[in-house]
């Protein structure tokens, strides 16, 4: 039965009461989303035996979502996903300084980015799907970004075990925008286990090398004959510990791939052979940040026991390229008054029945 359940989740340090919205499709798949940060706190998917288990990392205590822990578990990210070098950029002849929260950079919109905001939520139910419409107004100058930005995000859970995310925004001043979603996936359903046995395919022939503070150098490098080649299915752990300067800078994968094609298309696939769980990522964005959870540091309990150790979750963050406001060769992220930013990303879950070798 399709339904939306609403329950109390917790209270922030500012006294705000946070609600949890549980979307349920006809198969029994569930997506739990809170209005703090638009965070997906739980998402279930079936294994080859029909068992639905949670496949996204998260905290066991609500208050941990409200603290600045640097993980961004399951959150909506904005105004600008990924990094802006030196927390500064020029726009129409004016220099803007934004919040510096990652070495010298602005990361994921700064300390008060969308992942920390309380979103307005409107549940949507009909005969075909359950959805949540989230809205937020980011005031002119928030975290240093220009323009009053009106943002809408719609989460939709469909009966084919798909979580769809639709983004829309308008501004009253020229600004930059780059929105994404930051769930860490582990298709095993056991968050004590690493994700190095997951097989990944990314539809990209090039990636963006980074400097020592994880900002793209501007080079576009071919993946062929490098550890960054995921043009065919490959286990995450196959090359992750190779002696490679780019891997060493990030302690693994934390780079942006330049996606092939345009428009809404399949940009990545993931398969976990032990459970049979498969995930397809469909997006209209030009890039995806593939992050192998290298800096998860074991400080918190996981939902299945143990600690959130390194490489126990991976992210596929569909987005524009990092530091685009400072790199003219990258596709523009500018949004002007009268224009409408729109984007869509789909996470589609299914089952494969071929057993592990």
C-alpha cells in the first residue's frame, strides 16, 4: 500500500522540532526523509530473496544529524555542491567571498549550507506514487552567495523501487548554483562491511584530476589505462590502493567524472553480487562525484552495529564540476533572474540473480 507516514524525529539545539516522513511504495520499499537538511535517513531495497534492507548510511541518534560532523549523510547539498577554490569567485565583475569550511575552500555551500536548513515539506499522495515537496528560501548573501534563491526539491518513491529527485530554483540576482544529493550507499545492507566488493560502472571516458586540497586542476584526463577506468564493471577495491598520485591525494576515490552524453541518461550502475542488489543512477548532469568513503573515521555507531569505518559507504553525487565559477572551461553554473534551474537524478534499484563466482 502506498502511503506517507509522519512522525517526530528529534529536536535541534535551537529547539526546532524535526519531523520524519516515511514514503512507502506498494512493494514495501521505504524512504525516510527528515525536514532538517532534506536528509534521507533510511532507504530500503530488496535482495535476491526479496528481503528489503536499509542501504544508506546514517546515524543511530537523531542529534548526530544536527551536529557539524562533516559527513553530509543523506543530505541535500547547496548552494554549491563540492568545492569552490579559496572560497571566492568573480561574477559580473564583482568578487564574492563565501564561507570557508574545507581548508581554504568552500565545500557544499559552507557551514550553513542546505544540509543544515529546515525545509518546508508538503506530502503528495496519489494512485501511482508517494512524494514530498520540499521548499527553501536562501536569502541574498547567505553564506556569501548573491541573490535570493527560491529552491524546490521533490522526492518521489515509485512502485518500481525508484527514488527520484527533482530540483528547481530561481533567483533575483545573477548567482551560481550546483545542487546534489549526498547519500552513502552500501548495498550489502550491513554497514560494518566495506564497499570495496561492490562492482561499479561509470559512463565516463574522462575525469578531473585534483590538487592537494581536492580542487580540480583544470585538466581533463582520460580514464583509460588508469585506476579511474570504470567504463566496464569493476570492483571498487580492484585498483583503489594502487600507487597513483591522484588516489593518494584523496586516499582513494573522491573525484569528478566527466559524464558521456547529455540529457537524462544512465550515468552509473552498481552491483553487489552477494545480495544481488543492483542500483542504476540516471541523471541529466554533466558530472558525478564518485566518493569511496575514505574519510569515514569510525566515530559513530552504524545502524547495523559497529562503527562508520573508512570505505563502508560510497557516494555518486550527480552535479556540475567542482570550482566551475573559477574555471571558464567548465560548463557554466550561472543562474540569472528570469531563468529556471532544473535538474533530475534517479536511483533505481533492482535484483540480479547471478550468484557470486
